C-alpha cells in the first residue's frame, strides 16, 4: 500500500526559498515524489529540494554562458595548434 504525505504547509505559497522554482516545477516535484512507496515531507524539505533544483538550473545557465564566451577562443586555439 502506498503511503504518501505532503504536509499542507509544504504546498502553501509564501514559504521562504532562497532560490525558487516555477509553480509547474513545484507541482512536478510533488507528483514525482508520489511514486515513492512511503515519504513524509515538511516545508523545509521541499524548500531545500526546490533550492537545489533551482541552483542546478542556474549552474547550467552559467555553464552555457561560459561556453558561449570561450568557444571562440577554443576555435582559435584549434586553428593555431591543429591536431596531428
């Protein structure tokens, strides 16, 4: 038997999160956790998970920006020092 509890306060808007995810992402998180046989979540746990997701998304964006900035340099180096 599946036992799944999300404490009501955990789904309420207004819980302070340093980095936030969209409402849709929040709902996806809640839905994906429903596949777990037994889980009990508190607001701070959901906020932590959301902050981690948002942080990884920010890191991905930053990585894309770094690649865009340095790709021309890599191409120039590749032309100057072709592989044998």
